[in-house]
């Protein structure tokens, strides 16, 4: 019987495992390159040949910097601070984005994943190399589309602002002259004329309210002040003093807990409380409107505010809709309004990085919740 010497046995094993490894490399979907600690290519698959445009023999034994000029070889080399194992351990399993160089001099973006391989010649590193040209260009397109979207949103905001601002002047003219007509000629023309003039006066003043609300809506985005530590209790008190008349007319009782200092645009915070409390008074049931404002600490430097009323309440199916522009659940002759108040609230809260929502049952009152950042979040 022909006995193999131990050495032959060992080298046969090695050959076998090398062949197995080569088979695995060729089956991989990605280009694969195996590099030694000196940064030389010791093995590569056919996908790597075609990605880089070289024949296998032209790359074997060559420095890997020929195909990946920067960022790969450096990662394999130990320095004074770390051993080869440590140098590698930091890179294992994470995708690294680099640039690859083809034989014809053209470049393309790649992502490489490294894994170590113990071999009799020392640690080798297998790099799976993925061409990410398509992903990169998709990312760039996405960024470009987002930029365009931002720009067109901004333009739309500017347009709404300018249009509503410029409409105010001619509208003021229509409103004041129709009011003048009503005052001067009431009872002097026929009954139809009086009625028509009254419609015109009403239409003009409604339009003025709409334009004013549209203007405040677009001001939230365009005329906002920088965020600063703001006493939310102070902002609420300011809002309540602005609502003095509505409060005494309705006999509303507004109570509040001690409220925190938050990171906010003070003018907008006043407007937010004012719109919510104004609605709580407006959409009341017979009896004394009771409104309570409270806050709770979310524990992550954010606060959850609640404005609770004992008013008409809202059906759950309208919970989302009421925050949209011009969305109203009531007729004009029931309650005056433009349907922009809550859209302004939403825009203010979102500008502050929070969300607004409502919890309610018809006939049981409503609670509006919104989040704000605590002042310590700076
Ligand atoms: P407006 O008050 O001008 O109609 P808003 O945007 O402020 O516009 O409110 C939208 C709708 O949401 C209102 O028409 C009303 O039907 C409903 N709503 C808002 N606040 C309350 C509340 N506190 N209780 C009951 N319904 C409310």
C-alpha cells in the first residue's frame, strides 16, 4: 500500500480546502477578493475579474490598491496602536463605501464587507465587493427630488403669503364701500337692494377673515422666530388675556396646572393656546364651559400638553380631518369660523418638532394633546 508522507497529507488537505474555498468564491453573487496582510491579492473570483476589467493573472500577487486605491489596504495594516487582529476586528461585518478603479481607468462606487480567514500563511481578508452605482444614483435622485420638493413647498408658501397679503388691500376697499352703501342707502332703495347689500357686506367680511387666517397660516412657516426657552404658563396667560371678551361673554372657567419652560417661539405658543381655548369656548354645550390645561413629562426632555374641555365633542371619524385646511364640522350659521384654526395649530406644533391629536366623544368634551420640547433639550 502506498502510504502518504505526513507532509503530503497536509498539503493534500490544504489543496482540498483551497479548492472548496475557491468554489465558494465563484458561487458568490458579489465580486470577491482575498488579500493578505501585505495588501496583496491572493485569490479572486470571476465576478471580480469582470467588475475590474482585468484577467485573473494580471491581479494575482498585485497590490489591492491597483483596484481599490484608497481605504482598503490601510484598514488591514497594524500600527503602533493596534495589532493586525485589532485592526481587522474594527472593520469586520460593516459596509464600507469606497471607490474602485477599473483597468481602463474608469471609477465606480463600491461597498465592501470584510471577513477574516485563518490560513497557514497568516490571516487573510476576504472582501465582498458590491458595485453600488445604481444605489448611489437612486440616492442622489432621491436627495434631488427632496430638494425640489422643499423648494416648491417654499415657493408655494411664499405665493400664499404674497397673494393673501396683496389681496388684503383691494378687499378692504370692497368691504368699506359696501359697508358705506349699507349705512347710507339702507331703506332708501327697495327691500331687495337692502338684502343684496347685506349679502355683499357679509361676504366681504367673511373673505377678510379667511384672508387674515390664511396669512397667519403662512406666517407660521415664513415669519417664525427662533426657538428659545419660553414659559408655557406665561404663554397661556397671554392667550387667556387675549380671549378676555370671549371668556367673560361665555362665563368660561379656565384652570391650569403649573406648566413647564419649553423650547418654543413664544408668539406661536400664545397663538396655539389661544386657538385651542377659543375653540373650547366656541364649541361649548349649554352650561358653564370648563377648560383645563395640563402637562406631563415624557421623561425624554419632551412634554405632553393637554387642553381639555366639556364641550360638544367630536366624532372619532373626524379626528384627523379637523386639522386640515378649511375643514369644518359645523355650518357657518351655527358657528362662525374659517376652518383654518386647527391647521395653524398643527403647523405650529410640527414646526416645534411635535405632533397634535385629539381625543373625544360626542357630548363628552374633547382633549387636544400636543408635544413640545423641554427647554433643557438645548
Ligand atoms: P373653525 O373653528 O374656524 O371652524 P378650526 O380649524 O379651529 O376651524 O376647527 C375645525 C373644526 O373642528 C371646527 O369647525 C369644529 O367643528 C371642530 N372643533 C375644533 N375644536 C373643537 C372643540 N374644542 N370641540 C368640538 N369641536 C371642535
